[in-house]
C-alpha cells in the first residue's frame, strides 16, 4: 500500500451501534425452570443481581453488618434478565455483543436460543440479522448459579469455584468479600458489521520523533478504495494531520507507517504532561465512507533494562524506561473497586484522583481482579498513572482454569486495551509459585503477536520482585518492614481500620466499643471475616501506638501502624535507586468495607497513610532511614538522604535542616547539612544521636529542605520510641493553633513557641468525598500554612498536641 497524499475522506453518517444497556427486569428462576416475572424487579445494566435486589428492597445493604451472607445466597441461585427494545435499522450483518457477563449464561433473542457462554471478561457475540424484527424485540439472559466448591487447604470462608473458571476471584471469600459476582456487568449492544469494514485499529509508537504505525484489520475483498487517517489533538491545542493509503481488494491485517510532526509525548504522573491524540480511521470507496473507527492514543515508549550488573538469567529486567528515561516507579496495588460491580466513572475518578495526588505513577491491577474497564483506563491515560495489567489468575490457578476461557479473555482484552498509553506491562497473574506452562506461554505469545509495544511479566512476585507480609500474617514486629529490601516491590503492607465515620457505617446497630464482640459485625469486617486471629493482630499492631481502651484508640493505632509499616519501606526503596527500581505498596482501594491494606477505604475515606505516602513519594523529599522503632537510651545513626526525581535542585545550593524533639518538645538535636545535589539520590551523612538524646518517651523528627534564599522546598517528619507508653505519641507539650477558612482555603497559624504536630483536618459527614492538599501536618513555632480543600463545607481542625483557639 502506498501513501496517496493528504485530502479529505468525506462525511460518515452511518450508525454503528444500538445500546441495549439501561433498564432491564430481573426475576429469579422458579422451581419449574421458568422466570417468576410476576415478582420481577427493575435492574440496571451494567450492574449486578445483588445491586438490583438491594435497590428494590429485596435484600438489605450487603456492606453493612453481616448482610453479605444474604447477598451471597443470591449468587447460588439462577436469575433471568429481560430487555425489550425497538429495532428500526437496516443494517448489514448486525451482531449482538456482550462486553461482560458474570459468569455462565444462556441467551435467547425473540424466542430463539443463541447459546451458552462462560467467562466474565467479554462475550458472547452472536450474528442476529435473521432473528431481529422491525419494531419490538425481546432479549432474555439466564444467569446460572455460582458453583460451591470447598476442597480444604484454604480459609474455611473461601469458595474455590473460581479456580475452575475465569472471574474476579477476590469476591469468593478468601479475602475481603464473599459475594461471588453475578450479573451483566458491562454494556450490551447491537453492532453493524458491514461486509466492507475495518477492525481493531492500533496506533503504535515506533520512535519518539513521531514515527508511527497504524495496524488495522481490513475486510474489503470486493472493494477498491483507501484508508484515511486523521490525527488531531484530543486534550491539548495543536495541529491536525491527515494521511491516506490506497488498496485493491484486500482483507487481512495491514501495517501503515506515518509520521506525526512535532509529537507531544505522554509521561507518567510527575514526569511531564499527558497529551492524548484522537485518531479517526476511515475506510473509503469513491466518495463514500464505508466504515469508521475512532481511537484515543498517546505517543510514548516503554522498555525494560537490566538492574545494575547487567542481565541475569535469574532476574527480570526490572528498570522501567519511559520515553528513554529510566524511572524509579512509585506505585500501589489496585483492587477491583466494588464487590457489587459498581464501576461508574465517577467512582473511579474519586480513587484515581486521590492516587494522582499521592504521586502514584503505577497501579498494579492484580490477578485477583479485573482486566480493568475502559473507564478506568481512560482516567489513567488522563492522569498519567501507568498500569501493570495482570490476567485473572492467582496461586497457580492457571493450571486448573479452562484454557479456552483464559485465551478468550486474553485475546479480547489485549485488543481492547492496547491503545492506552497508561498500560505499560502485561502480567500473567498473582503469586503463582510456578508461573510456567501452556496458559502462561499463551499469555506471553498473545502479548507479542497482538501488541508487541510493552513488556510481558510472567507473574508477581517473580524474577527479583518481592511480596512480603511477615508483618501481620506472621505477627512480626514493625521493625521488619523498616529493614526490608527488594530489587522491585510488587506487594507489601499493613492493614488498618477505615475512617471512624465509615467504621460506624458498616457496624450497623452494633455498639461502638472496645473490646468488641468477637462474633459481631466489626469482627466480620476484618480479613478472613474474623476467623483467623484478626482481632488479636489488630490489638498487636494498634497496641504499638495506642492503649486498647476504646475503639477510637484502635482505629488511630492501626492507622499509625500502617503508616510506619509502609512509608519507611517506600523511602528505603527510593534511596536504593538504581538497585531498587520501584515500590508498589498494597494497596490503594477496597471492594468491601473493613480492616484492610488500602490507603483509601471502600467508601472513599482517605486514611492517614495517603498523606504520609504523598510525602514519601514527593518528587523532592528529604529522608531519614530508621532500622528500629524504639531507640530509648541507645546510640543511633540515622542515614540522611535527599531525593530529587526530576533533578529540580541539581547544581543548586540547598540546606537540609534536621531537628529532633522529645515529648516536652525540647530540642535534643539540631543540624544543617549543606549540599549541591548532582544526583537523584544524594546521601548527605548520618544524624548521630547519643543515648542521652534518645532517652525520651517519644521522639519527633522534622527534616526541611530549603533553597539558597531560605525558602522551604520540602518537609518530612517522623516519630519513634512510641512503644514506651501507649498513647504517648499524643501527649507532647500542648500547642495553641489558630485557623481560618475562606471557601476552599484553610489558613493554619501556629503562634505558639513549640511545634504543632499531627495537625488533622476533617469535614464531618463528608469523609467519602473530601481531600486536602496536605494533612497530618507539622507546623513550626510561629509558622503558618495554607491548605486547600476540594469542597466548600466547614473544616474542623485538631492535632496530636494541638488546642484549637477558635
């Protein structure tokens, strides 16, 4: 095919799709195998059986108390869904398409049986031209019940049926939720498939100079014509460009090379902007546009380079190189967002906007969940959040899951997702000790044959990456997490309780108190549903910080344990660059409310961890490394680093001030380190404390980076010795704080002679939507700070040692 020049392809007036999403009706299958339409309820597609029943008042809220057991029973029944619609088109070869049904279904159109399909992540598709009627039509879907398989060896809560199919397995009771997914959870539509058409347009970056390739499937055996490509800015201002290639009676895959003049490159969050392009691909014969596809894409490259020391047969090439730049990847795990399959763009926007604010550059969409939705990827493209997308396999399930279902999932979703610049790695799955075999090989083969622009990783953890949960599952002390290292962190973390407002929400009518009922609602909303010593572990980790006298103390203590168990590992990892190339803590979000590893709870409440990780992951941050939490009366040496991802301070004179205070807020140490940084990681020296300086119930550490004129560039702060007395971290000398709010701005003013520590801003009743530009703040004596809030509601302020003046 030859380039034919630039011109116009003409207007396209054809309608390709007719949505069948929206309002359906839902009825349970009766004993005689017929739907009980007389007691049907409305159901929304996309959605789940459980959400329809809840909205109709047939079941209680599955997220409150132990109501999930009621919802779970609904997964073990058969359900009918019905849609009536009007078809008034005159299409060639109309096709009925389901983008996702959970999980095994049978389908009828106007009384004609179309077939059976199993597998949650795309399909089935049927040609229905002879079955559609002008006017009214009826579509029926029978959802089969979820099997119940209990083989032992897993928690008693776990239904292991997921190992025999292809689904999101994190709702089958091994963890988090036990409400196996059931429903038409993605869109349903009719699509015209004309005899002359284009399919699966793929825009490939060949070089950062703008050399590109359009890969497209062409079906045009009886046609002579041309393919027109129109490339225009999607989210920025710039020029449009057009390209044209002629063809003669051709079908099959074609590759068409072109060049974008002065391309704008897509970068991850914190490295640059996220310009996106819109490509319009037209199939043209004469002056008529026969078919059209529109694709949003970005110009960027991703490569993997070896760790220092060169390639190793035992290690994956773990250095991510984005647009030619090696990157320390700052990230977290991503959980399937909702056990009831609520995947609205608004809900995604809440969590992903928080992730961007946290300086997250990568989400690991792990093998317990989904090949994520279009809405998820569209937002990640816009926000600059890279994605490591794993296929839905875990713990060697690729050895038992039906090969054909896995292959269909991989092929369909590779074609669907491959244009997204945010997608930077395919992964075979989660924590399989032996990530080899026919299914894994198929995944790698498809990633090369249908994509080839991004790497494939055969499983997490594998080839040098690590997962570690010795803190929590093995009851180890927090000191363990302070000293962990890896070439690349794929998972680690500590669970904590949600925001109090949301603990109250899922406890229902249970009394808010500690000790709690070991068989009650609160205990049920813990990992493995309170059946594996979760409350004892909660007492252990919360008890490092707070007395076990109230539930308020348990919430605060668990959240501080999570802060300590995560932020130190992240910071140690960053200081080891390039020998450690990234850290993904576990995790950003939840699919069910309760005690969990997330930094944002199920309802959208932002835990303290978010704000501490935001500091640890900031592009410029000073870091002190700790190897223990308790230093009372010990001589200690704390390595001090300055981290600067984007070389913003390179070659400039800066000072790093380190101050250490005891519980009376008396200085026990002050020092200034002067440096002209030349590297992304600069070791500045040791902070040396003797046994007299560390002889304190609690120690607070504040580290400031200041530029050559003394302006504050970055701040980080820490605490230690808190185990000496539960609650002592909140008992420092009191400080009076003033604050004023005007609209979305809060001004904090410390007019006292001692620091204000742990200043905490809240908006009662709005925890699921509020976000602050900073929180859990340190203010020096006579210092003021402006904080922005995303909503207009009245802000309340408190702190660890703070008395609020107004």
